[in-house]
């Protein structure tokens, strides 16, 4: 019994480490792709990093306002005709 538990524990640890390393690997690949994209944009001299950050923040604020307006419109009810 103890030998089977030992084997199962070892297999569980290997499986767990594999999942953790897979998540790390996938997040690392995404970061590399994002950095390559940023480098390409900066080489093309489309915008500076500061301008891009400002534009991203403005877009996020506008998206939040749109969501708030959509929620507000959903909450309004129509009056019944008499």
C-alpha cells in the first residue's frame, strides 16, 4: 500500500509540475509575442509608447461609459398606456 501511494504521489507531482510549466510556457510565449508587436509598432513610428498608453486609457474609459449607458437603458421601463 505504501509503495502504491508513493508512486501515485510522484505521478501527481509530475503532473502538477507539468501543468505549472505549461501555464508558464504559454504566458511567456504571449509576452514574447506582445513585445515583438510593440517593437514592430515603434519601428514603424506609428506612435510613441506614451501616446499609445494615453490612447489605450481613453478607449478603456469610453468603453466603461458605454457599458454604463447600456445598463442604464436596460433599467428604464416603459410606461403603460391607459
